[in-house]
C-alpha cells in the first residue's frame, strides 16, 4: 500500500491524502470532521472473536424465553420469535415483519456476513465472492436494532410488573450481552484492512498515476467517484450512467440519485402518517375492568403517573420527540440545501450525522408493544392487542430512516463549488 493514498470524504466529498495511522486512532475529514477511517490494531482477530461470541449468544437468545408472566400460578413465557408469531396471528403482519427483520433477520445477516468474511482470512485463505457478502453486510448494518430491542424489553418489563409478577428469562440477559458483543464486533471490523488482506483484483485501487494530482478540491469536480458501499475512489467514466464499483460491484453515483426529491417523498409520507400514529390507539387492552385504548402519549402519561418517570422520559424522547425532531431536522437540511445556503455548513453536516444516529431509537415503542401483546393473552383476565397506530408509527420510523438515507450530505457542500450546479 502506498503511504499517501487519495481518499474522498463520504460526507463532503473533499479529496484528502490518507495519513498512515498507528495504534488505536481515527482519521477525520479536515473540512467537515467526518470519520474517514479508524485504525484498529489486531482488528481481524478481535472482530472474529466477537463475531463468533455474538452468534452463540444470538442462538441462545432466540432459543430461550425473554420474559415470563405468572398469573394465578400459570406461567406464560415468550421467545422473540414467539412474540412475532403472536403479532402475525393477530393480523398485525406489518409490525410482525418489521420486528422480525430488525431484531432477527438483519442482525443474523450482519453476523453471518462478518463471520463469512473474517473466518477464511483468519485462516489465511480467501473468502469466495467477498464483494457480494460485503454489500449484504453494508445493507444489513443500519437495520439491526438489538440495542433498541433491549431497551424495549426493559420498558415492557416495567409495564408488565403492574399486571402480574414478572419472571425475567434467560434470553433477556443473553440479548443484553449480545448487544455489547455485537457493538464490539462492529467496532473492531475494519473494511479497510479487510480489502487489503483480500487483495488481488478486489483491491482494485486506482493506479497511483491516475490519482497523483487531483484536478480539483472535490472528488466530483476531479471526475472521481466514491463507492457508497465500500468507499473505493475510482475514476468516473464520462457519460456512463450505470457504472459499477470495480471492487464491490455496487452502483456508482457522483451523488445519491435524485437525493432531494426522494428525501422529500419519504419525508412527506412520514409527516402524513405521523398524525394517525399519534392520534389512533397503539394498544387495545381489554380486561375484567373494561377495555382501554392507549395512544403513544397516554402510554407515557401512564408510566409517569405510575411512578416510573425515568421510563416515561425515555419513551417520550424515543417515541414522540425523536420522530418529530427528526422530521424537522431533515426538512431543515433539505430546504437549506435546495436554497444552496452557505451558512453553517459544518453544523448542518453534524445535524445530518445526529439524525442518522438517533432515528433507530424510535423503534422502542414497537418492541414494547410486541412483548406486551405476546404475553398478555389471558382471555378471561386481560388481553392486549396492537392498535392501528402501531402500523402507522412503524411506517413513520422506517420512512424517516429512508429519508435520512436518501439525503446526500455532500450536497450541502456542493454549494461552495462554483463550477457545479
Ligand atoms: Zn468531509
Ligand atoms: Zn464499492
């Protein structure tokens, strides 16, 4: 590897020389402060060890009940997939699907893809078709939400404790450990190092003569494109509309295609659904004392009045404040970018980063409802069912995540370039 490769910032497109890093350190963009590259000593060994541990924990976590509820000597228990099945049976298949994808399928895909890439390399062999597996990993990563699931389990536990005596299951602790180990595995996983080890034609770095002296400050102005998936910088072939990355095969674009229009579309859909998500009941509880319909807000009020005010605050932030602030923040980003505003470029990039980071936490209420619905099924005594707002709310969370993913932060910085636009 040459010591000073050229790299483009994925958030502002500025071209920079890559400084070789030693020890545990981070290289940041000198214009917008985005993390360009993180150096991990022994990343391969550590990432593999954490990944294997995570897979074991994942299997245990899904084999045992999360939580049990004992009423009149009867113990009702549920596993994660059991809870999904109850939702599906109740006709709540959009929620069942969402929970299944975010807590089971995507984490499983992420761990399997990491193990698939790391294990052969650890044995000094090459994985077969690392390009495809790498893209699967890139796809799965933002949608695995084990850490949000854990918080959802805890909130559900507190709510259930008001109904009957709660027996925490093995899986509760296992998922807690899984959350930490999976985070450690993701942190230790170093795509940069991985591509270096795979080498061969997958390394496919552009020739040094090609990138020796960039024509302009940004990649786009120099006729270069960064791969969204693997970060490889390549020379853009002029007038080729479906160029693909020579390393991982992902489609290449100078900027995310139709970024502004797509972001608006997702955002408007999210705003429309935000209304029923807050007005309609998310949960129907029927018991001997009659039936009650809870909206998201009344659920927060209930937690507050029953003395669990820390949880009331958490649920309020995750379910009400975050979706609303996220919609407002993305709207601000899109409008200011459309107006080609030159104000607060750095701060706006930072807003984008925060939006990407916190959006997932809104899934909290969906997980709480899932667990409550799965456990409170005593026909005579009490039954909880998911209400129509749960579907609308789940859609709001997914749509705002799509909106954030469609927005291209490099457009913020394009306003500073005179020759484009
Ligand atoms: Zn940057
Ligand atoms: Zn690529």
